[in-house]
């Protein structure tokens, strides 16, 4: 099978999983964005996914992403694509990241908010990355601190708070984690009406996330295959 057919088959399968998961809980699948996580895969794969109708792509390392976004632009100059940064981010990379990212999904500290606002100089969409278990090793803002960080983002003219993102912690069932996230964003929305994105669910747990209200699933492996390179 050539790569295009392989990606088309994977995409059909992922879309069917999303459809079934939505059906199971009475949700409309139009509410769930499919974000293709293309880290470690070449720009040629992004071009094929774009040909197949995907428009949202995510990367987790600044250097890899900057080159890939430029290469994709050269391959498909007329395609529309929105790029997300989903990886942990050093403040000194803020300027470089806003050069290619339309949205930063991994905002987890006031210092990073300052750096992004300074670097952006325009309306940049952001998500607060939430740590459900508060483990500092894995990044994310601990759940109880989310309202304060949201307030801090909201005070920056250059940033637009679009919602929250999480990765299910290892020692907890995904449903338990995604439920906690849904509770947090419901409260957040009262103060921040633009914050309606819940980015939760990956290749292995997207059904659980959709059952818990996710509006964006971030899928790498199930679309592109297993990654040969470790991507921290
Ligand atoms: C790699 C990655 C994904 C995709 O994971 P898969 O299990 O390959 O679908 C999702 N979210 C983040 C933050 C990632 O780094």
C-alpha cells in the first residue's frame, strides 16, 4: 500500500472511532476537532493529510516544527493549515514558536505567559495545559491553580484563552482524569467565555475523552503509525 492509501485508511478508522464515541454519548461529531500530531513524521505526510482534508496539525518541538511548517508551506502553498504547539516550552523559545504556531496548547506558568505575550505582538490563541495529578515532572498547571493562571492570561491583550489541554496521568483512569478536567473548564467558562476548548484524548483513550466532553482529540500513532524516534 502506498503512503497516501495507508494514511487514508488510518484516517477513516480514526474518524469512525470518533463518530462511534460521539454516538455512544449522544454528541455531534462536528463538535470534536481532529488534531493530527505529526511529530517525528515528515512534511510529506502532513501534505498527504492535508490533501485528505485535515487542517489542524500539532508538533511538540520548536526546532523540528519550524522547519516542517516551512517545508509544508512549500509543498502545499495554497492549503489552509493551523499549527499547534503541544510540547513543553522554554521561555527562550517563545519568539521562535510564535513564528510558526497559530495556537500554543501547553501554557502552564505566568512566566511563559509573559514571554508569549511579549513575543506574539498579535492575537495568539492559547490553551492552559492542566496537570490533573499535580506531578511537576510532566508539566502542566496544577488543577487548583488554573483559575489564577486563566486570569493572568486574560489580562494580556496579545493572548486569547481558548480553553484547556491535558494528558491523562499514568496512575489514574483516563475517565477520572477527563472528568476532573471537564469540571474545571465548566467553571472557567463562566469567567472566560472564549475558553470552550477541552483538548483531551490521544490514540489510546480518545473514546473516554469524548465521553467526558473533549472537543479536540490529539492523534498521532493511530493516524501516522508508530514513531521510530523518541520525541521528548
Ligand atoms: C505525541 C502526543 C500526542 C499523540 O499521541 P498518540 O498516542 O501518538 O496519539 C498527543 N498529545 C501530545 C501532547 C503529544 O505529545
